C-alpha cells in the first residue's frame, strides 16, 4: 500500500508539474512571429514600403481619349473599341455603368492608403533615427501629394483662384482606415492647400541623391511642386521650384548601375539603324524604348498601366492639325506609324493620321522633358524669353535636327506660350497629358475661350460625327458605384 | 448458449462447468477459444427459438403428479407458463420427490406450494424462476468466515469490442452495475451462491449468463453480447473526444451513425462521404463550388467552414488519412456543447472518430475487408454543346453577317497576344473566303468536310478511361490481460478517369493498449499513411472543344494542332527566328513530362490514464503528427510550354548566319519540386473525477484540463530550368535580366516584352499555436436528472489581431431528463421504453483566424515581402491584407432542444433536435467605401439566425426469424436569415447586388434575379423595374429592382434508407434528398451573346475550348423571334451590345432560376453472409459478400436535365458528372 501511495503521489506531482510548466511558458509559447508575413514596425519596414512596385502604377491612360490632339476612326471605334474608350472620347457624362469602379481612381486610392499608413506610423517606428524617419515621412507625403494632385485634376474643377474655395473638390483622406465610411468633398482650394503643405513641408528632408527611380528625391519634389503651381497659374512660384529642381538635378543621381538623369537624343536612338532598333511604318508595337525604371528621362518613375492606345488598339490617331505641328525631322514622329495594328499594308485614310506604337506605358511621373517644358512655359509667362527659349532648345535639339531645333525668333509672349504648349503636344501626343493642359487652360484668360471637339471619321476618311466638350465635362463625374456608397455626396454636374 | 440451458438440461450442466473458475485453470487457451466459438454459433442458432417460445404463455398451472422429480415438474411448468427455472444440478440432489395437484392455480401459489417442504426456495424475476438453497442458520454461522465476494467481468460485442455503460444486473435481486470505459464491471459484496448476470445494452440482445459465486471466485467473467436481429445501433454512450459519457448523462446533441451501413458504403475511402444521408443535421454537398460538408446551416461565411475532425482525441486535418475500416465509432457533435468542449474551432460541428481496439484476453482475430468500385467514365455528353454539323452551320451563318466580320476583322483576329494568335480551322476557311482567297465552292467543300467529322468518340477514348476505386484492408486484433493490439494494413488504388494517372495509398494503423497495473493504463496509436501518385501532363478535354478536330488520324497517329496557339504562317516565322520547333500535339504532349507525388504522414498518439485517488484520475493525451510530401513536376525539353517559353526568351540573330541569343537554357526541361513538411503536436493533461454515490442517487463527473497545440507547416518550391533527368543537372539563368525583361525577342511573353519573375525558390511557413483551458461537469440525480456544463478558453498566436478578438471564454450548459425512468411513465405507459428530453444553451465562436491564410481578416495591415528588381535592394513590402481595426469575434449562441425515444417494444425509435443558432458579427468579405483605398475587406458583416430541426427515426417494420425490415428516415431542415448587415453604405447597384450573397432580411446565399419581360424587337432582353416600368437600358436597374429568387443552400435534406434481411441476405436501399434550393441555369453556356468564338479562350496549355451551347441556335435571329424565344440576339460588337442592352437581364432573369430539388437513389447494397454451418467448415467467423450500385436513379425538379449535385450555382455552370451508376463488389472475412 505504501508503494501505491508513493506512486500516486508521484503521478500527482508529475501532473501538477506538467500543467504548471505549460502554464508558465504559455506567454512565450504564443508569441511567435509567423514567417513570411510582416506587420510594419521598424523604420526600415516603412522604407521598404516605399519600394512597393504598386506605387509606380496608376490608371493614367484615362485621359488619353479625352485629349483634343486625337481623332477616331469608325471602323475601329464603333465596332471594336471598348465602351470606356468610346465614352471617354465622346466626353460622355458617365464613363462607367453602375456597379463598376474606375481603375484610375482605385489604383490611386490604394497607393494613398499606403502613403497614409507610412505618414501616420513611421514617426513611432522602431530602430530608426529621427533623420531616417523624417526622410521616409517626407517621401510618403510627396507621394501623397502626387496622388492627390492627380485626383483633384480628375474629379475637381480646374483650379480657379476666384472660385476654388467653393468649388467641390475631392475628399482629403489622411487615415489608412478601411472602416471609415463618412467622406466629404473638400473644396478645390483646400485640396491644393493640402497638396502644397505636403510638398513644401517635405522638401527639406528629402535626399538630393536617390538610389532608384521608384523613390522621390528633392528634385522630383521640386518639379512636382512647380507643376502644382503652374496648375494654380502661380508661374513665379512655379519657376522658383523648377529652377531649384534643375539645380538639384545636377547632383541627383539614380545611383548604382543606372545612368544619370538626362534626355535621350532621339536623333541617335530613335532612327532606322539607331540604338533602339527602330523600323519605319511598323504595323506592330515598337518595344525599343528603355523601360521606365532605367529610362534616364524619369526623375521619378510613375507610369500608367499598359496604354493600349499606343500598343494594339487602332481607334485613335493624332489629328492632321496635330501632325502639322511637327517638322519632318522631328524624331518624335517615329513613335507613330501610318498603319493600324497588324495591317501589313493598310493605312489610315487621312494624311497625318498616325497611330502611336511606342512606348506601351505613359511615363507620367516627374520627367526631364516636362521639367524643361514647364520651366519654359513659366519663363514665357513671366516674360523671360531667354530662359524659355533656352529650355525649349535644350529639349528640341534632342528631338530633331539641330537646324529645325532652334526656336523661331520674333514671337510675341502669347506666341511663345503657344509654342511651348505646342511643344508639349509634340512631346506628349496620345499620352494623356493634353487633357490636363486643356483643363488648366480653360480657366486661363488667354485660352478660356477655346472650345474643344472630337471628330470621328468613317472608313474612307469622311467625317461621320463630331463631339463637343461641354464645360462641365472638363471634370469627370465620380463613378456611379462610388456615389452609391456615398449617397450624401454631391456628384459633379 | 446460456439461454439454451433452460430448454435442455444436459447443456445446462455443461455450461455451468465452463463457468467455474476451477476448470479454467486446466483448460488451455485453445480449448477456451474453441468453446467460445461453439457458444457463439449455438447461440446464433437458437436465439430465435427463444424469442418465439417466450411469448404467448399463460401464467397459471394445471398439474397433477405423484412422486415425481422436481426437475420434471419444472419442465411441465415451463411448457405451460413460459417461465424458466434456473438452478444447479447439485441443488436438486437434496430435493424431495414431489406430489402435487393443481387446476388453474396461479403460478405464484403453485410455486409456494411446490417449495413448501423442499430444502430449496425460489425467486421469480423476469420470467425466470431462480432456485436457491434455503439458508441453514447453523451452516451460515459456521461458514461466517466466507466474506462477500466481488464479481468481476467484462462485456464485449460480437466483434470483441468492449462495451461501455452496459447495464449488468445480478439476478436474483436488483443489484446493478455499469461497465466502465474498458468494458469492465464489478459487483462487490455478493454472497456465495448461484446467480445470473443479465446484461443489457441498447441494440443488443439481452444476455443472461449463469455464474456460481464461491469463496475462491477470482476469474474474470467475459460476457459476449450479440446485436439485436435488426442490427439497430443506438447511441448509448457518447465520446466527445475528451471523455466518454453515458448517453443518459449528456444533454448535448449528438448523432452516431450505424457503422454497419458505413461499412457497406463501398464508394469512397473517405469516412465523411460514407456518412452521406445517414447523419441528421449533416449535409454533404457534392456540387462543385459548394461547401462540402455543412452541419446545421451556416454560422460562418468567411471563417473556416470545415468541421473539426478528432481522431482518438487528437485533431486531424485530413480525415482521408483515416481508414474507414479502422473506425469503431463516429459521433457528430452538433450543438454548443461541442464547441464549448473543443473550442473556437468547433463551431461548425465536431466529428469524433474512435478507432478499433484490440481484445483483452483473446487470441488473434483476423479480418479482411475489400472492395472494388467501378465508377465508369465521366459523362461528358452531359454538357449541351453542339456537334459538328450544327456547329459549322452556325459559324457559317455568323460569318455571313457583315457585322460579325466587322467586329472581328481578319487583322483583329490575327492579333498577337503574347505571341499567340489562335485561329481555328473553320475560322481560317471562313476568313479565306471573305478575304477573297478561296471561292465559295471551296469554302463550302472545306466546311462540309469539317461537318462530317465528329471527335466525341475520340475524346472519350483518348482522354478518358474507366475510373475505379479499390481497397483491401487486413486487420488483426487480440491481446492478453495486460496488453492488447489492433492493427491493420490497407491498400487503396484509385484509378482516375484520366489515362496515365496513378494513385496508390498505403496505410498501417496500430493501436496498442498496456495495462501496467490496476491503476495505470496506457495506449499508443500509430497510424502511418503513404501515398504515391503520378500523372502525365494535364489536359482538360471535353466537348467544349471544337467538335471536328480529331486527335488521332485513321492510322492511329496523333494529330498536331499548332493552330491552338498560332497560325501556321506565324509559327513558321517564329520557328525560323528562334530555331525552335513550336508544333503542338496534345496526345504526344501528355507524355512530355510527369508529375509525381510522394506523401507520408505519421500520426502517433499516446495516452495514459492513472488513477490517483478514489474516483480521481489523471489522463494525458499526447499526439504527434509528422508529414512530408514531395511533388516533382517535370516538363521535358519536348514539352510545348518549355519550347514556347524558350522561344519567348530568344532574341533573333540580327545578321544572317549567326545564332539567336537564348536567355533560357536551350537544353533540358523544367523541374518544379514542391516539398511540404508539417509537424503538429498536441499535449493534453486533464484531471477527471467520477463519483457515484452507493445507491446511485448522485453521479458526478468532473473534468478539467489544459491543452497546447502547435501546427507547423512549411512549404518550399524550387524550380530548376535546363534540367536533365539523366544527369540530374540544371542550368543557371540570369534572373536580373529576365526579371527586368528582355525586349526584341521572337515574341514577347507579356504584352510588350518577355519577363520572367524569379521563381527558383519560394518558401512559406505557417505556425499556429493554441493554448486552452477547459473544464466540464456532469451531475446526475437519481439516474434521471442531469445537469451539464462546460467552459473553455482558447488563446492562440494570432497574428495581426487585436486583443479584443481573443480571450473570449466559450461555455455551454445543459439539462437532460430521463423521462422513462419516472414512475408515472413506467407505471402507466409501459410501451415507452426510452424517453429523454434534453436542452442546451451555449456560446461559441469563430476567431478571425489568420494562421493558415489571410482570408479571414486581420486587425492590422499585413505586409508581404516580394521581389522588386527595380528597387534599391531588390525587395519591397506591400500590403497583402488590409487591416480592419473594427474586426471582432464571430459569436454564435446556440439553443438546442432534443428528445430521444424508443417506443412500442423498440419498434419505433429515434431522436429529434430543434435548434436556434444566433450568430453575431459574422466575418465575411464586406464591400468597403472606395475612398478608403480598399475595395473589399474582411470584416464583421452582420448577424445570421439559423433555425432548424434534425432528426432520425427508425422503424422496425417486420421482425421475424428469417425476415426483418427496418426503415430509417434522416431529415434535416434548416432555414437561415440574415437579420442584420453592418454595411455602412448599402449596395444600390444591381450588378454589385447580384454578386452579393448576403442581404439583410434574406437567407444566406440569396439568389437575386431580374423580372424578365421577354425580348424586344431587336432581340434585346427587357426587364420590369420595381416601379412597373419595362426597360432594356443597361444601367436602368438598381438593387431595389431585383427579385429574391431563393437560396442555393437546400433547406430540407437527408436520407431515407430501408434495410431488409432475409435469412443470410441483407439489402439496404439508401436515398438522399435535397429540397428547397434555387439554382441558376447556365443559360447559353459561355454567355456567348457577344464575344468572338475563338477556337480557344485560354493560352494555358491543356485547355480546349471553342464550342457553343446548342441553345445558341435558339436565340433571337429575326424580327418576330421575340414571340418564340427568350434567348437574346447575338450582337458581335461588344460595345454595340453593351451600350444597347444588358445581356445580364436574361442570364440573371427570373426565368433562368430553377428549383434545385432532387432525390437520388444513392445506393443499393446487397450483402450475403455465408451460413454458419458452412462458415464453421471454413474455420471462419464470418464471410460476407457485398454488391453496391451507386447513384442509381435521379429524380429532379428541373426540366433542363441538370443534376443539381453537379451544378455550381454561383457561376451557374454545370460540371461533368462522375461516378454515376457505379458498381462495387466487396467481401468481408473474419476468422
């Protein structure tokens, strides 16, 4: 009996020990960090989030069909073009049917979430110095400004200082919180103020030298700020920033194996037998243009998803008027082809109707050509003809024969501004830039009287329809699906 | 045999000697065995005799004898009254001869008179008259030294399984004992003498065993019960995985299945599939895209809907690893009691599986069980696609329409997408004609020749074979008093319907039990599973493929069809640029690679029980699972995908005569190796306490314990390129270049360039740990009133979870009342044999688990690291799952009322449960406001109520010696309703709403549709809006214009089975049924109202498309057709179609919803057992042959020919039915 008791005692002891052992180690037992998944904590996590490839992409192709530099051909437009493409070209009121969300809004909003998360959380992150945190914070804020600038130019009225305070803009979202349900549209002025605050507050903390084109350095932020000021018609403020950007650019490098920032000389690269392997009159896509991440013209690499209108869709070409803006030696014409996609012999029935067939993405971040063109415009607007011409020349000599590159003399200020704006069309045709210019020019006293129309041509080149842009359609309506989620919100007329 | 004793005195004598302890010592084990077999067989022979003779006798005696032996009188009384006398021959030695005269004297008076002068006395109990020696006062005093004796024994069934909670009555008297978990019982304090042990157990015949109790009695009495003739198995004990409780003492809702039926379901080696239609409350869905097994409706949407499978006390993820032949017992726990025992993972129901055990004190028993199930080929003709003549004439008709040719111009169709431009032979002919390359006569001639070809037979012959499933299981069981073992070996061969595939499964299962001493017992279960499978290159060919394209020519050579990827001219260009053959031959392709899988899993479970003090014991269960699986998928150098990828990464030579530049290895194939390793362990320590007051007024069971589990799964995938299976070498590639993309290749792999993301090595790991504390109690008063309670707290290493989502205790409480034991029932309603009422209430819940995947939501943003070659450092972090900071615990409150009954001499028995489950904070994908940056995320969607009834009623219709017939109806009725939705911005869009399955005020998985109003004069579908307006405008409808059509989860499901036995034949007929669902039809199949009808729609190798539903030809074609058809017109240009109308108005029109009700004759099973006499000659215990016909007949409510079991209601698409009208033959041998 004694042994029995002893044994029972031992068993009891064992039990108690086993149970208490488990209990005591329970805390550490449950505190394991699952592998392959991260909750952002350290400063470097937030730094890595800025390496997120998603930040590069946006739905920037939306503005392509809305630019006035293009025309459409019925045999590709009516039967084959997507309903989105058709509605954008016709400047219809609603682009998307109920229940369908707009990719251009969704991609920007998703990136905005990432930026807000970094902005809100990086100050309390671990293992980072204050300087590191400030730099990451600054970069995220400039990213946010870039996103907000795009959004307000899609869904808010063009910036007009007189009415901006009352014009409905876009909700200012500062939280990364998917449970938020109440959103109100800030005024256009409030949105612009917010954008300016984000950029100006960040520039001092940004690095001059960047390590990859995904990331935003000081020059990129200054260029963006300059562009925002241009869109606010504050040309002197803009020029200061653009000047600073050019100064900083001198020491900005994209680091590593990437070539420094600079314009490509299309006279060397974009010719038959040139370094990019270009061939004339191709019916297919030309893939020789360097990709965005290594493209030296990108100061900060942001791009649309595939721009099918410069790849395999044939409904749009530049108009004859647009074509006439080019001189024959302009190598930028080589981005275009006379042939609809895969038509080995066929051509469009109108002279100068050229289809874009390169590159497949719209570089719509901060780019070298735009820096020169914005500064030239500001200079022209401010009466600094010399700078304006010099900047134009800098760009033009890389685009056409040096004989043709020289900016004509004797232009009036308005003509010079026109010249810069036309240069923008030449540089960015069928890339969606024109739509944003049309918007800002609509509130520019010099150009506000312009009316815009789109022409649709039949198979033999006869005009079949003309669509006229209503002033209210300079602003996109928020998609019906978004409005359905926000019944309190007022949509654009 | 003991029963025979009363009919045949000579046997009585022999029987009694066998049961004396003295003889046992001299008898060898083999003799014992032989005798046991004899007893068994003789019992089987005579059991019915007893049944018959025991009825219909009078209870008065008419007898007149002179100087007759007592024994003769007994015989006479027996024949007149049907009462048996129970005695020992020795007792009668001292009896005096009898002289008695009686005329219709009541039995009692007769007996009184009979024994008046005898040295014997008697006691009447249960139609048995026990004869006892009259105590002699002097002798008792003298023999006072003999102390009361304890009778010990064990109760088993015919298979040797120990029976828990069997009632053992000591007759005469009312002393009763119950067997414990090991089947043991003991009755202490028995005076020496002759007794009968009467053992009863529901579902078994009452067994009466005579025992002689003497002072030297030490032997263990083994009592073997035989199942009742109707083989009805009822729930008498409940194993919840933690403990075994008598059914009477649990208020929970449990269901057990008749294992005999499960055994006969020779259609699957999956235990759960074998339970189809047998378990009330459990719905098994075979439809594609549906939740496979649902218990009592849905209480969750996005959290795991899987049941929790517990095998021998350990949670098992893969129930397939359990051999159904090894299963002793399956219990489904359905109500809150289940969840509060097993924790948050149990809210969808728990299936507790107990595997077979060895026999104590038994020689080895061997059993073989095997079957072959021939499942046939899939019925591909079920899909209503066109055959060649119809297809070609349709195509001709389409091309004749200039709008079609305008929408799909030759250059448009000949468009490259990633280097592919697929033009089917018929398209090529038609384009040739319309491009002016061939004459009309040539076109017609060419098309006619295509019309004349039909590939259906070739598809059936080349791509399918007869599927079958076979299994052979051999098991042994046996043991001594201190050790016993059950072991089985199983081999399963699954022959799929795809030629070239192999799948073999090997299982070894062993359960050993050790009795160290009276206080400590232990067991060890070792289950080893091995699986080997292999397959050729996958291909999915059905009659969706263009109907004229043959796979083999007249000479049996396989036919190449490179057109599936690109035109011949384009192929020629690519081939010359790359120097790579780009031909594609589907039949040959199958052999250009192989996928092999080897998987091993070992389940080791050990348990120990140590009695500490009185009723207190310690129980430990320790489980360890280790599994590994290795899959190698090899695409050889010849395979199309390797050749095509190589070409896409080849830059053509710029100057003639030089070689192209290859960015991928030119030689060797691609090898993908996937390794999966998993380690799970469970440690459970618990203390259990059982107390039974001496007269059983109070019975108390307490249990408290702690459990820790860890499940770690690690997967790594490596891909080697340029792999040579002979030299086992692979070749390097330049990931940086490939990742950033190669331009100017022969053709781009993506849109504009060829890009290959790094895939050489990938690894993922999940580690989920839980720590739980639990306790439960059962208290029973007067064996009639039971109170249950349980509580549990789970903690886990949830990642990305707010504390609020953890640490919620779950609990349940229940009451049970054994009504039939009440005096007023026993007295007044003797036909009620069993009647119990139960009620439980409890709280359970689902935590938003994150450990296995991210799908159920998180409180914090979860980031993924991924390669970004364009970023400094080559890596970036992106948000993989957006955090929902308001995410909270999904909680379910369940109320359950149940009644169990057995009436009319057990002819009608069953149980019915009514439940109400209220789930709050349902975790589901919720639409998120677009301004947040997130489109949809997991969150707390709302509340859902499930109400239902499930029950099982068995009726024994006929029960005679040679023939019995019983019927079982299993029925489950469940309705649910979403009572609240927490969507801040309700969906107003009709299109969004159509894809929303959850709508406030409606049942889950609600189906919505438009009110279809026919076609207009252009063949465009029209609908009626809520305001009565009829429209076809594409954006006209809003959410409020939709009609509720029903839910695709059937409301009323179950099974209906009939079991018949005639002599040695057993026939069971099982039907399953489902009513109350609404399904959406696959109207015109591919929704081909507008798109181009390519030969293929996917560039992934192995998929063959291009055909159209026959209904397409019934579409609107010309004005006036709107009066005869509802199928919209075909408008080639998608923009023209979408701006004019919405074809969804038809596809989701109310006319295309149908009643999903069906009844299926799931199987007919005929079994024949070889008669005992023959079996004996074979020296076996049992030999049974079985034949099963499965899925024999289908009745369905719809007239579209759709089998609702093979219909994906979400997409509205049908799947190819498999294993219909299959036949299985099997055999079972025991010796």
